[in-house]
């Protein structure tokens, strides 16, 4: 279940995130998950969706999975 929360973010960061097409909510959620994982020392395996067949991001942490901007090309 997801819950709405209010956070305060510098206006310049919001504008830059929008310019880059970032989903601020998803980036925040993923950053919190990573930070909590580091603080608790969790070594849980990555979710299966991180390594989907169509993903160029397998094995790397993408804080905005909906955007492929700036992705590495092979």
C-alpha cells in the first residue's frame, strides 16, 4: 500500500528533475529503500524486475526506472 506524504525539496532541484523527466516520487522511494538497506546491512537479493529481459540496467541501480535518459549504450 502506498501513502501520500509531504516532503520539502529545494525548488531548483524540482525544476531540474522535471527537465530531466525524473519521477520524483519513484526516485525518492528508491533512494529511501537503498539508504535503509545500507543502514540495516541487508543483503536481500534484488527484485526480479530489476533484471527484466528488456532492461539495459540489470546489475546497476536505476533510481528512475521509467526513464532511460542518460543510459549506457553498448
